[in-house]
C-alpha cells in the first residue's frame, strides 16, 4: 500500500535538502560574497576619490554623450552602474556553479542510490533541488544589489533605473536558466554532457536563428527585419536571454514547463542511467541538429556568396561538407564513441533536405516576393517614405508605422508616381543568387553588430499600399544592400532614384512634409531665401536668407521673434495656395524643382551663371527651406541639406519654390516684411521690427563673387555694397 506524504511533510523534506545543499555550497557562497564585497568597495573608492579629477569628469561626459549613461551622471551614479553590473555578472557565473553542484546527484550512481533510498519522491526531490539552486543564486545577488542601493541613498542620491531593473532581470534570468539546466541534467547521464548541452543550446540556437533570419532578409529584398527585434523566436531555447528582462510572460511559462517536465521525467528516470551517456535521447538529437545546422549554414552561405559552383550548388556543397563531419564529431563527444551513429543519423538526412529546400525557395524567389509591385487598379491608397524629405512624428517608417502610412495618399496621380518609382527601384536591383548570399552576410552584420545596427533603424525608401481587398503590402529598402552593383554596400546607386514627382506632389506634401507635419520642437531650420533685386550691368543682387528658425555653428537652434506665428502664417498661406492651385499651375511648380534644389548654390557662382539661371525660371519668387533633425552646422546645413547626423528618427529636409501664382503665400511674406512689393527679398522692412533686421532674425546674407575668399562674407549690421562691381 502506497503511503501518501502530506504537503507539510514535503515542505519539511524540501527544507532539509535546502539546508544540506546550503552546507555543500557554503564555500562557493563565501567566495561569491568576498568577490562581490571587494568589487563594490573598489568601485566606490575609485568613483569617490576620482570624483573631482578632470580626466574622470571627461570620462563621465563621454559616457553621457555615447548614451551608455544618462546625462548629468555623477560619481555615485557611476558607482551604481559599475558595481551593480559587476555583481550582476558575478551572480550569473556562480549561478552556473551552484546549479552544476546541486544537480550532480543525478550523474553519480552512489548518490543516485543514496537519494533513491530516502523517503521522498523523485519529483519532490528534483523540485527541492531546483528551489535550492534558485534561492542560493538570487538571495546573495539581491543582498549585494540592495547594499549598493543603500549606499547610494545614504550618500544623498537616488537609485538609478538601470540598477532598479536588475532586480527583476536577475530573478527571471536565474529562474529560466536553472529550470532549463535541471531539465537537461535529468536527460543526461553525466555532468559533462549536461554542461556541454547547455552551452551548445545557448550558443547554437540564437546563432542558428540569426542565420535563418539572415537568409530570409537577405533573399527577400524589402522585407522588414524589425519584426524579429526582441522576438521570442530568436532566443526561444536560450534561457540566458531571460536576463534581458523582456518577454517575461514567455520565460515564466518556459520555466514552469521545464520544471514540470523535469519532475515528470525524474519519476521515469532509472537510477542506473547515472554515469551513462543519456537517460533520455531527445535532447541529444536536438543538440546534434542545432550544431550541425549552424556549421552547415556558415560554410554553405560562405560558398554561396563566393559563387562556388554557381551559387546555390555551392551552398549545398558547403552545407553537406560542414554539417556531416560536425554531426559525427558531436556524436563522438556525447556518446564517447561510434555507438548508435548510423541509427541516429536519420535527423541529419532530414536536416540536409529541409535546409536545402528551404534555402532554394528563398534563393529562387519561389513566391515572387522581390518582383512583386501591386497594379494600379488593385490599389486603394498608398504611402511613401523618402529619408530625405519625409517627416515622421512617430520616429520611424517601419513596422506598424509603415502600415499606418498605407492609407495616407489616395490621389491616383501620386499613387502612379509611387508605383513608377517602385518599379524603377526594383528594376535596378540585381537579384542574382550570389548577391542573395552576399546580402545574407550584410543583413546579419547590419542587424546584430552594434556598429552597423543604426543603419537598419530607418530605410532610405519605403512603400506601403492598401489594396482593394483590404490587404496591406509594405516594402522597405536600405542603402546597405548587396543587390546594388557598387563598391561599397553603404553607398548605393538607388540613392539617385528620382522621386521628385512624388515628394513635390500635393498628396505627399500634405501627408509627410515637415512644413505641414513637423512639431516646432523638431525643426532646426525654417528659412525663406531669395535674391534682393534685379541684376543690372554694374550690380548683381545678393542672396538673402530670412531665418525664422536656424542652427548656429555650435549646433544651437535659435528662434526669431514670434517664430511660431510667423511660421504658421507662411504655412497656412502655402497650403491654401496648394489647395487652390490648378493641375496646370502645379505642374509648373513641379518643373521648378531644380530652382528649389539649386537656388542656394547659385548664390556662390559667377554673375553669368546667375543670369542664365534666373532667366530659366522667371516665375520663381523665393524658396522656403525646412529641416528637422540634427545638422552639422547652419551654413553647411543650408547649402547641403543632406549633411545630417545624430537624430535620424525625425530627419527630413525640403526646399519648396514659391511661384508668382501663389498669391496667398506672397501676400503673407509681404505682410511679414520678408518680400517687398517688387517680389524681392526685403532687407529693410522685416516682421516684428521695421528698423532692425538683426533684432528679428539675426540675419546673414552673402554676395555671389567668384573669389573663393568672399564666399562666406556676411555682416551683422548692413549688407556688403558691391556696386563697384
């Protein structure tokens, strides 16, 4: 008759095992305590003693600038960062040590027989051991993290958020790691196999996922890689990823499943399996397949990108050449010989077939993904992103934001222009199998190496379509691509894609232009620029810029008086003219894009070039230039609207021509004093102040001399008199 043990008795049994494990691991706990205490003391001493050192202060500033630490970081904040990070890392190392030590009873026949003779169920024993490993891991770590927080508070500083979030992260990561290792330990017959399998899974799985993602993104041009960001799939079997503090619900479920499955297998596990290769063989198959797949993908993609045997055949050759030997080697390590090698080789054959077929589907574009562009009659609405002119208040044009853009433009002519640009971009791409394998490497480096990861945050071009059946089609294209036949993947020819018909269309301006959409806090440049008169035989006009919002050389954004009212008045008038503009007049404006693009540069060239230029566009009055994001310097930013860095999330720059037909805009500019009655830039009468140009805008203007020394002549009080010329 089976005797049932009460829950209270089980708790007592578990407590006794915890105390026993605590005694067996006390040496490691003492070592952990000493190392952590010394690390905290060293960090505190260095940070406090060097707090007033100038070099130390420069280092703190560098940490803030690079984004490693928050701005305004002081010595105590740095102490928190450094000491907590060290305790965090030390805790992870000792968690592995405790866990290996505590589960060692599963891999020693003498211990297995001893524990098997005790009046406690195998499942209860396994759970008790898991709880012991968990408590011995997190309690010391939480103690020292709390000690760091107490020291900071006693020093008159609050605990930084980076330290606070370590508490739940270390609890979650430790739980996931211990529960997974416990499951592996149950399945393995030796501790060496358990450790090797744990390391292999934590390394091979995420790297294999990166290769799969690389193949998908590398072969399917325009596929948005961001869907994999922080995805559970990328680290589903890597419990160390739980230390990141994301996907908490998944890791909780993962931990519970591992503990429950481990307890179930503990009941089925035979004691005599201790010190044999495996108690249960399924994990062994998983490890051999994962490691073989990783090796095969590496050599296969390498041969494919080198165009060995024409590309795809090179991939197959490389995959087999690497995966088969690695499969055998892993088997020899885990089984200590060739025992059962042939019998367990069926998964290898399946791996080769599935991998080669899957890669073939991607390489040969079996689904027509790369060439697909919707037909005009199938499109209900569309959206388009150009990195140089599209303002995104949400910060990016990818993922859900891009899908939301699919409803922005309904004008058929603009949609036709978007499709034409899309066709042009696709036609210019070289989708050879060799380039697809090359692009696999590009995508993996771009998405996983921090130096290159910034490149993939925002595309150079993006297309979004809402079809008549309700489906949404999106494509994103980055300049970092192997599909462009250029010497460098970081500079591609499709940056020359002509999108002027799109970005100067009514629908695009209303949907994406920073003139319409940008918040004033994001704008660093808002100017109205043009020439101050008509050319004569003895004098040529100056190019004048009325700066409403502008960026100084030091990067400081400055504002004129009543800049919001001034900008709003110009914007409202421009949009009113845009609405009232006939298709014929708007076509003329579209043809004046060269004037808008080059007017700022013409001021620097000689008189003859100016004369021919101004005669080519007699209807052009002035230009409105707007930019958002960070700009290197004001003058460089105005002359080269592409010279942007830093904040690319809201980056956009546009220059619009104001034609004579835009009566409302011209009237508004005249009322503001920016234009005079002859439709030239007015240096004397400006908005807000009828006597002082400087007080309104802090103006600058320059002459179009041929001498390079005169290119940047400017004055604060009056313009340069060039009548002698």
